[in-house]
C-alpha cells in the first residue's frame, strides 16, 4: 500500500524577497508536520507561533486593537501560509543578532545616566538652573561611530545644560576640561581619529557589556 505524500502549501517568494529574520535559520516544513510552537508565515502578516485554538486543533490567535482573530490550521493553509519548525536544523547554530544602532544608543544612554546616579554633571556651569530631565550628552558628535558608544565620550547632563553645551562649543571644551581633565580629552580625540566603525561582533560584545553593567547597578 503506497503512502499518501505529505501535502505542501505556501506562496513563492518574489524576486528579491527574503524570509523574515526570525525565520532565517529555520527549516521549512510541510503543514502536515506542523506542531504547537512552530512558526506560520502568511504573506500579509509577520511570523507567528502556532498554538491550540480548540482542543486537538492547532492554529494562531491574533490580537488587533482588542479584537481577537482566530485562524485554524486549515485557514492558514487556505491563505497559502508557509510553515517553519521552531527547532534549529542539525549542524546549524543560530547566530547572535547584531544589535541595532537604536538599541545600542538606548543601552549607552541608560549606562551613562545611571553611572552618574541621574545627576547633571554640568550643574555648576552656565549660570542656569538644571531641569529634571537627564540626558546622555556626547562630547564628540555621535555621528562618528568610532566613539559613538565610547564611555569616555559622554556625560550625564540635564536638558537645559545639554542644549547650552552644544549651543556654545567653546564653553563646552572648557567645561569638559574642568570636569574630566585635558589628558582625558586628548586620549578621546586620539581614539576618535584612529578609530573605526565597530564590527558586528564588537557591537554584540558592547551590548552584552552594557546590559551587564546596567544590571549590576540596578542590583546595587
């Protein structure tokens, strides 16, 4: 007796179209092998994990502005969904994602502000009153990624002093020299000139280091 071949479904990728990042290292499977925890990807939506819709029935539940849409497995098939196993294929190891610039900026800002205990380091300069909003103020512009996440290239400043600092760059140099010292500025400028854009591996390590330092300060 011949076995019925497993049915396959799914839309074809358009030229230049790529699988979503979450499915990059996942193996595509026929829907007949789909189980709870696997991923389903429909053309009009992002990949979602399969779960139980009803007892013994697998599907997905989506929430749109408080309204729940239930998709059973046969509905996913009707929509020409593609299915991917949640397990990593044998012989393959999932690569660590490179943190985005926005993620690194957030971690860097949190670290700088927490390191100074959320106190403005320019409070005695400019004859102005500090505001309650604390920000991460770069010494050398953050346009340059060689020193964008350098812990020696930023201080914690309130919103008023931050704006005043960048509106008067000559005074900024004097203030930073008074706080950090001329040797610190010379070393920073040297790192800026000789530095380069960090690699993916360096960004991953930076994100890990910032998270570890933030967790340690939160623990204290």
